[in-house]
């Protein structure tokens, strides 16, 4: 799954009010920095998962 899909999946999984706020924030950041690198941090500790 690509980062954009992960972000959208997270946003739509939130309660409606939070979903609207997150989508607005996401769109604002993209409008200000359209070439920024997207990433999604799911809260897992990479050291515990042995990912580096």
C-alpha cells in the first residue's frame, strides 16, 4: 500500500468530525507544499519490529 493510500485509510477510519479536520489539514499542507514528501507513521516502534 502506498503512503497516500495509508493516509486516506487512516483519515476515513476516524470519527466524522475528526475525519473532516484531518482531511482539511492534509489538503492545506499539500496546497502549501505540493512537492513535499508524504509519510505515514502508524505509531509502531520500528526498533521493536526489527525494521531498523
